[in-house]
């Protein structure tokens, strides 16, 4: 049962709430295997692969501010260069690295939006202000725009342009300020318990999105599997 009595805005995380990586991996874009030998990659130890991506992501996470897609592209070139150095058996050359980075940043097909997004978001926008709060990079906004969804969101808060990640209060307060609403007038939906908890501490009604219908978290927070479930809660 919802606690909020005067709901004016609904704020959404992006990844695992509105969309998923098309390939199942955020950093393996649609054309990844056009430049990476699938057989060589498949023979690598999983722990070795995870460590390579961990080191590359560590580099990326040190860049608090990435304000443009051009900056994002340059940082992802370095990201994949680190992976290439960590996984020399893949024999990735500079041209390969640049093309993978380009695919990661500029390919709109990298994200697969859930079908309920196109049905429910327009409906919700008729009665509530909507917003996105996401730990992400500038290209997300372009992808959302080209999917025909950007105009439904009155605020679009990204960690790369805010300088912090969720559950830092600044992420939520930025959205609240731009919408000119109080915490108790907002709802936040995320797939991370940590982020849901952070928003809840500020007084924002928070709901956990669990897209896997076969899984249920042991948590005090309301859980939904689809945006249609959210619509039912609001009725």
C-alpha cells in the first residue's frame, strides 16, 4: 500500500527499470563480437575477464564529470584500451578499440526498452511529472530521445553530469529541485535496494523494481515486476 497521499512526480532509474543492455552486458555493445574474436573470448577464464572489466570500470568511475558524448567517447576508448591490455590474447588493435568505444557510445541499439515503457510512461505523464535519475553517461539521454521517450520526462539527472552517484542525496535533490516538489510528493523506482533505501531516507516513497518475476527480495520496500504493476498501485 502506498504511503504518499499527494503524489506529484514519479522518478525512475533507467537500467533494469526502463531498459536492459541488448547483449546482456552493459559494456559489450551490439557489435562487440565484430571486433572481438568470440572463440578467444569464450576460452578466457571468467575471473580474468571480470578483473579486466573491473580495472577498466575503476578508471571510468574516477571520472566524476563527463559532460558530453565526445568526452564519453574518449573515456570509453581508454576503457577498452585497458581491457585490451589486460586481455592481450584478444589481440585488439587501436582501430578495434575505437570501434568498440564508438559502438558503446553512439549505437542507440545498445539498450532494449521494455515494452511496458512505451505503454505506461505516456499514461503516467498525463497525471504526474516524470523524471529519470540514473548512474550513467550523456549518451543515455540521446538514446531515450531517439526512442521517442525524452519529452515525457521533465527532469533527467545523470551521475556523469552531477558528479556523484546514487544514493548520494544530490542526485535526488537535483530532480526534486528541478521539478519544484517536496520529497513527500515524489516516488522513486529503482532496481537497487541501496538506492531505494537512500531515496526513502529523504522521505521519497520508494519502490523496488524486480524485472525477474521468479525472484523476490527480502526487503521492507514494495516490489513490482512491471510498470503495469505500478499503474495498478496508483489506481
